[in-house]
């Protein structure tokens, strides 16, 4: 038997990058096993494209870190060129929505420090003289992009890792995985390896290794083709004349990329009718293998590319690469702790393995070393999909993602594949009342309500088609009463003698008194906000916790670990309870019709178990929208009866409904922060403006010391609520904030406030003193912004307390 501190399964660019970064971080006992040779599977045949273009700051940093590693660090460390070509890259379009998307990404990139250039057709011609301009309205240029030799880069990382103590064991497939106490026991074809940590970095084999670990890995191998041309005279002439390498060019509307390869070009198409491969297990003999060419599938895309770059037709086809790459349901990699398995980690599922691999290894190595990710991990956290992401889901979503590889990424976009995985007991009733559904962690939830049968959201970077409908929902909740299906909350019961201790040591806030409701933020080891829980002490020995839908597995892991040393029983009751929101100035009148409880003796931020329509309900007098109201937590089997009874009682009061978009508008008018957007692991609750929820004295909780240090750090950030002059379009997220020509912050969420008539945004200022002369860049426009010292709606909470 061999002992290891960490065993990495998979020798592609992702796994090797992790080994490299772990030993650089000082880890010993790093062992990597690979069933074939390094790079086999997908890495070796990748086109090697590297980019800074991304819609998310964390994904962008993975990609930018990869570029720095391949371009600068590895050549310096090894004395060898790893084949990085700093060619730059561009994306071109004839679609106005795409230009909005480009402007949005360029705005984000100003904040992250990777400036991108918006292109005119004239500038496109200057940068890529082989491209025709017919129909083009513009594009975006990524000057620091390029492409790398995947094999050279991977082997260079392995060389450095080996010199620093990592062990690489080739041609040693994993046969079995099991947990034994504090260790993982991994059986290979040659040995038994005992490790404190294991990492599934198996890529194409990620689903199979996950199955051995007892995990559902929602990734699917998809076949991607690209063709390499023979010498193209126009390209050869440029090389002979000493011209710089042509930039990579992508046409997302036609779904192809083209890059220079010596005297020729590489063309890579992404067809809408994507082809899956070996969904339930890769053939044992598969290694550095390819599928036969199947160019008939992509002939129409090849023709479109040749129309845009006629020189493509001037060279014959030298070779065709047709091999597997893995796709997850959202095309982002799976990085982070494996749900429910201590000491197990995922680093797999990347459809852009070479592009993201160098950075992905850095990201996970930091997480494993420091107990917290280096940046917000929500977009890539391996637990963002649950057991509901079954085979049908992962296949349908992978096909959709492949086909939309170059799709426009609209704000609040809802893609149609594999929907309806988790349904509230009120689902059909919501549809009957006009709900237009969105998806949240597999749940279907009402985003907004339409009076037009079969209506759908028209996605846009500008003001969407649901704007007026949301205004009506807000009006109902503000002037009368409105019902909402809030069942998607994650919900947990903590019962036992140590329930109060459990809550009191969970996060930065104290446990509320029995019968009261509080808010606590569990922290990372670095003091960042890991989770936000609404905590209701139903009894001295019974705490009821709710949190965001998307946090269910992450929070369950956190709560389980916290419960280990305490005398409590933790139960995930997410599916056992539904939640009805009853909000608005008439909500007390409506509820009084269906309960015998004295509602006048039911103060704000208190909870009681009451009878509603003859059914027991955990009634919480709390509101995320800033109105008088209750959350009624009801057994799933009683939900329909309670809802219909409330609805009938509310008819005389003109009761309406509201969805997630209206809730977002109203919570911003109150300045309420949202987990996953405004509250992330990167920032402390103090920086987020949640200082009132931090109670340090005579308490001990995880991350406390780091929080205290960061609260005194003069470089800490501050979150502010901004009123933005947008002149008819609304902010959403990831807009850079400027002062006097410099970038000083980033918007995390935004919307139009229908009650106040103000357009609002929450933003972090990394320069805390930058309070005057601010503007928010939205789609390339500088919109004047003013810091609001108080929420613009009911700042004294009169309506909440009424």
C-alpha cells in the first residue's frame, strides 16, 4: 500500500495543473495516477485556444491565470517554450444584441483589469485582413489572447511538479474507490493507495470515477470537430512578409472559430445538433484516440466560415480532429468539494480544459490549502447541481450548451432544455395564474406573471417584456396583498439539546431568542460570507434554518460538519415543506380570515406555529420585500389547500401574485443583500454592509479571527446602494463603477424600483472613499450614480412593523 496526502485521478491539463499548484503551495505527498499517459483523453487533441472573454469574473480569472502561466511562468521556470502564441483574438457579429453583450463583457473587464476593445468594422479589417465585412456591425478584441500547445504546457507543469516532489504514475487505471475512516482507499491496476484527499480530475472519465466515489457527476462527453488546412497562400505570404500572426477570429452567429496554424488555418465549428459520446462509460481501450471525421454534420458551418474568410477555401484539408470534450449542464467546470464526502474534491467537467486548466488548478489548490476559494466560486462550485440533475438532465443540457456554445448570454436568461425537475406543490396552480417560470437549483419557480396565455420572456440587455407585468405585481404587494410561492428555499431542522449552541456558534450573529427570527452569516476560514441563514428558534431545542435554493448542497455540507461535535439531529426538510409568501398592507386582514390566532399579538421578526385553513403552519413574520407580511411554511401535502383558502379569502381585498423579479425590485428598494450575488465568499459581512449582524463579544465561530482582521484593514471594500440615472434601461450585474476616469467598483445586482421610481444598484467600492462623482458603465454608457445613505423605500421600517 502507498500512502499519499492527496491522490489526483486524471493526468490531463486540469489534474496536472492541480499537482503543479499544490506542490508550489508546499504540499507533500502529492500523487497523480493516469490510466494512459498524460494529456490522453481530451487535452492532447485540443485546439489550445486561450481567452480572457467571460461573463463572470471568476471564470475570467481562471482563463487569465492560464494565459499568464503558459505565456510567462512556465517558460521562465523550465527554460522551454510551451508553444504559446500571443496572437490576440476577436469576436465579430451582425447582431445588435451581441454588441450589447460585448459591451457588457468589456465593462466587466475594465473592473477585472483585462481591458477589451469594442471594434468597428473598419477596425476588424485592420486586425484581420483576410476577413470580409459583409453585414458586420462590430465586434470585440481580446489583445492578450492566444493559443498554446496543450501537450507542451501540460508536460511543462508535470516537469516542475515532479522536481518539487509530486509523483506521476502513468498507465495505472483506477479500479475502485472507498472511504475508510479519515482516508480514501483507491485500488489501481498496480497498487492500493491510501490518501487523505482524493481529487476527481478524470475529465472524459469523470462520470465513471464519480460513480466509484458514490457521486453523480453531471458531465457528458461531446464530440467536437475541427479541421486543419494545408498551406494557404495568403497566410504563407503574410508569414514570409514578417506580418504578425493573424488573431483568432470567432463568429458566434455562425458558430465557428478560426486560428492560424503555421502556413494554414484551423477551423472549429459548433453545430446545434450536438453529438454525445459514451454517456455511461468510456470504452476501456480509449486513450489518445479520435473518431472518424464527420464533416457532413458541420458542412453548413464550414461554408459560412469560408464566406467570411475566403482564404479558407484556398487550402485543402490536411487533417480532421474529431474527439470528445466534456460538457456540464451550464458549460462551466466542476471545481470544489464533493458533496457529502469529506476529503473528496472535483476538478472536472471543463469543456474549455486547456483554456481554464492552468487557472483551475490554481483555484482548487488555493481552496484545499486555505479552506476557502480565492474568489467567488458559485459559478463553478461542484455542488451547484444536486441529485435531481439525473441522466436525462445532464444529457439534454450538455446538448443544449454545446449547441449554444456561442449563444448570447442574456441577463436573467432561462434556457428551455431539461426543465421541470423539481416542482412545488403549487406548480400547476401558478401556471394557471399566469406564472412564467424560471429555474433555481432544479426547482421551477415563478419569475413573473403574465395575462397573456403561453407568454414567455423576451430576453434582452435592455428593458425586457416583463417590465410592466412586474410593476403590476409590485403594485398589488404595495397597496393590497399578494401571494408568492417561495417553496424553493433550502430548509433545515436542527433539533436537540445543543440546538441553541449550534446556532450561536454557526455564524457571525448570535442565536435569536425562542420565538424570534434572526439572520446569521457563516464564514469561510478567510472571513468571507460562505452562507446566509434565516434562523427561527421554534423552541429552545429546535432551530429552523432557511437559505437560498442554490445553496442546498453547500449549506448541507456546512451544517453537517458543524453538527458533528454537538448533540443535535440535522434534517434537510427542503422537500417536506413548501412556503407561501403573503405580503402587503392587507395581508393581516387576509390571514385573519383563515386562522384563529391573534395576529395583533404577532410582532415583526417573530414566529409561531399556527393553524391556517385548519392546517399547521410555521408562520414567520418576516418580509424580503419590505411590506407587512408572513412566510407560511406548510407541509407539502397541505400546500394546495392552504393556498386556495388564502386566495379565496383575499378576493375581497384584491389579492394578487408576485414572482422573483418583483421581489428583486422590491428588496433593492430596501437595500437588502442577496446571497450569491451581493454576499459572496470574497467579501466579509462587514464589507457587505451587514455589520449590525456581527456580534463578536464572548463568542467563538469559524472565521472570526480573519473577520476581525479584515474589519480593521484600511484596504477593505464597502458595499453601497446606488441610484443610477439610466434613462430607460436598467442595470443587472457586473457593471464597472467609475470615478474621474478610474474604475473604483463593481455592481453586484440592480433593477428598477417601481415603488420609488428609482433605478437602483448594489455595488462594492474597492476604494471606500470614492463616494462622489460616480458613474456606472452599462452597455458602454456612463450613467451618473449617487450613493444613497438610506434605503429609498420605508427606511424606518414602518410598513414592516405595522
